[in-house]
C-alpha cells in the first residue's frame, strides 16, 4: 500500500481491483475501462 500512498501524494488518481493474480489477465475489461477513462480525462 505504500506505493499507492506515494501516487496519491503526487496527485495521481489510483484505483484498486480485488484480484487473486495479475489483474490484466483476471479483469481485462476493468483495466481497459480505466485506460479509456484516463485517455478521456487527459484528451485535449
């Protein structure tokens, strides 16, 4: 959890997914959704 604290302290948006193993393999739709949300938030 220390890394999450550092990200939040730097003003970054973080999220958590309860997963027993590599989240990109276990929950690909959630990962894609987070990436798409980040792109929309930073698009000019």
